């Protein structure tokens, strides 16, 4: 049983994070990469979430994203990426998201980055960047990203801290909120995002 727990407290304080040798050992809300979602939710609830929150990608439908309202106060939502037609509902990516102002998010992301550096050790490096959000075709929404890569492979992002600053137009038209998220990715899903999704 995977024991190590990755809980990021995104409010006023942070809990210490446990050491792990592999990104798959971390958990968000009790779930790890490679778990079957059936171990955490019944199939009826999973299918309902797929109908309600299904999000595909423009160039490939190999993976899709669904979300659930979080059961714990550290997050507002839990996002999961699954493979199409996988009736075991294996988790390939998992993220915890907390709605908050962009300015507050960028400050908290630096604290989370320091904690993750201690946990992941010298086999991983972090890089930060600010980019236009791909969903907003006007280019007015931005992401501030801190991503971790193994020192031997820049094309694999096993962990990502993300602050999203939606434009006023996107906020009004889609009811989007600025947010902080922490994401854990499998290598399969990371490759998909790099080479197939867009």
C-alpha cells in the first residue's frame, strides 16, 4: 500500500511533506498515479463525472480529464486524467486545485516549490516560467508554472505547480476563477501532453 501522503495546505500554512523515492508514492486526497479510480469512487459516480466534466484535447482523444469536488478542505476540486475506453479507470494524472487570487497564488507557489525540492532531492530540478494559457485564444490569460523534471529528462514533468490568472473576459463568459494547483503526472500522460494533445 502506498503510504506517503502529499497534502499541500493551500490556505495560510503548510504541513510538512513526507520523503518519497518516486512520484508514484505521493498521494493527493488518498489517490496515487496508477491507482484505479474504482478504489476511491463507485462506477456510477465516475460515469456521472465523465458526463458532467469531460474535457478532451484538440489533437487526440487518448486521454480525458474529469473532476470531483474535493472531500478535504485543502482543495476545492480534484482533477484526474484517464485513458479513453479504460474500464479500470487508471489514474495517469492527478491534481488538487484551490481557487485563490493570482497574486496570493504566486507567493504560495514559491513555498510549495521549496517543500517539493526538499522531498524530491537532487534527482529533480525545478524551472519556472510565465506563459499564455492555451485555452484562452485571445492570449490575455496566463499561467505561472513551476515544473519539476528529472535531471536526465526535460520532457517529463512528474510534478507541476500552477497559478492561473484568467482574463476578465474569460472570468465573465465562463465563470472561471483564478487558482493554484499541484499536479502529479505519469510519464505516459506527460508524453501525451508534449507530443499529442495540442
